[in-house]
């Protein structure tokens, strides 16, 4: 009986790990970082940070990114932006709701 229960547990556990990749809440890599919508999100993040900090930033490029399905889509992007003549790397997080409303939730400098 114990062996039978163990076998059932192993089968269920391995099945759960197969399905966990598509479960809402997990982060998934963005395959096409040059997609116009991804660039729109990155530009929104840079513009929003510029308004918050007063520092003039301009988007250079998106290096990588991930999305997370929540009540909308959470974007976590690694990007470069220019501050005057200096180009720096940042991580920005933007939430886009189903009605396309966006909000910047994080913008931090990376080493």
C-alpha cells in the first residue's frame, strides 16, 4: 500500500512540474525584444522615470525582458538609456492592465 501511494505521489508531482511553466504568475522570457509593443513599454518606463526623477533620459535599446501574467501583464525589462552623454543599464518594471493603462512600478540602475 505504501509503495502504491508513493507511485501515485511521484506521478502527480511530475505532472505538476510539466504544467507549472504556463501557470499565471510565473515569469516568461520575451522572445522578440524588438517587438513594437515591447519598445512602447520600454519608452513608457523611461518617460515615466524621467518625470519622477527630473533626470533627462532617452531610451537606447532593450537588452532583455520577461513578462508575467497577472491582472494584466507585468513587464520586467533590462534596457539602456542615455543620461546626457552617459549610457547606463537599468531594470524597469511596468504593469499594463487589460484596458492598456500602464504604471511604472520599479526603475533601478544596474551595475
